[in-house]
């Protein structure tokens, strides 16, 4: 990650790099609202809607529903020695992908450039697009999120509510007091719950496996020291996380790896910095390969898992 900030940005991005390393910004950093490893919601102060990771596994949009894992984002705070301020990466608690600004135009009816969920190892990802700088607004109770590649995260749909996607719009970093209120966000901390939530049961009406779309599941099972006990991949049809857990248990048994009861398996999503968060929602609609880390109930790795209490 440190190498991301040592990369020489293009001239139009130098302004943001200067902001990241500016002592002036240090006085206004709102990092007390972002705690490493915790979960947060981002609520548009103008619309009252929450930033959601879309079910397709790609898009990002705003919705009124608060009690949803799709509205939960895991915080990664990092501050290299050269920087006056720490920066953020925001990791979807639902689908395990990062909030990232792209160079593509936002959809029609939206401002600026497209914002998406991206895997940290996606071949088309500019890793710097996942880096955000949080700065307090003039009122001191909200933040705006400046992307390393330029522009601020903004809501859309003030007058046309059907245009409810998020995007990144260019701003003058020297005039932060006059940013659009559509770029103002309220950060809500999500407390942790002590036990893992129940996985959603599969729907009764499902397509037969022979015609249901499938994706590749890539798994890694590590011991307490980080040694790989088993790794492999298999094809899985459908989106049910409940069925995936059962299929994983069956795969481990059929291949002579281990006999583990499905309820004792916890499937986790890896982050860029090596942390893991439990997968507790159905899989995204996209059929991209899914990478999971296998954790066994009762092990040290299981004891340190953090579960977002989205109903709190």
C-alpha cells in the first residue's frame, strides 16, 4: 500500500497528492469518525439516503434502508511516514469489494465519473482510485471524501430521485467551503455484535443446477500460523451463501481434505491488508470468481472476527 503514494501521479492528480501531504489538512482531519477495522455507514446529509453496494457486485447507489449489510463498509486506515494525514480504503461488508473511483463517465443523469465496487486485484483497477481522504466540512459535523485521483464522492438524484447512483465529481480543493451539499456525508459507526448472524436461507424457487449460471469459488484454508492447509477451486451455481457453505463442506469431505460440519465453517472475504470479514449475505449477481478464506468455528482466527450489527 505504501507504494501507492510513492507512485508519481499525472499533473491533474498532483493537486490531490499535495492535499494528502498537506499539513493544513491535518488540522481538519475527521479521523475520530473512522476506526481501523470497524464498520461505518455513509449517509448523504442532503438526501438522508445511505451508500449501498449494489447486488450486481459492481455498482454503488443510495437507498433509504439503513439496516442492511449492503450499507456497511469496513474501514482500512493507513498513514505512510511521508504523509501528514492518514487515508482510507472502504471495503464492502456485503461483497468484499472496495469503493473505487474510475475514469469512466458517470451514467446519464449523474455528475462526474463513475464509482464502482472493485476487487483490489482486478486487472483494470487503478489502485489509487480506492484511496480516499476524509476532510471535515465547514460545519464540523460532516465529511467530504476526496479521491486520490481527483474529485469528491457525491450523491445524485436531488431533483430526479431515480438517478440514485453515487459518483465522483471534480472540485476546487482550495475552495472546500463551497462544495455542493450533495458531497456532504454523515459517518455512522456500526457497533459489533458478539455472534455471527444467521445466514439467509435459500429461496424455495431455484433453477435446476444444470441450467443455473455458475461461478468459480476459490478458497484458501489457513492454520493459526498462516500456513496453507488446503486451497482449491470448484464451480458453484446460484447465489445462496447458505448453499455455498454446505457445498464447501461437501467439497472438503469428497476430496479427502477434512470432514467438517457446515455450521462450523465460516467463509470470509479477504481485504487488501490481510484482514478478513465474514461473508453473511447471498453472493452478488455477477458471476465473477469469488475468493474466500475458510475459518473453523472455535479457532483463534474465528475468535477475532468482527460482525457488523446492522440492526443497531
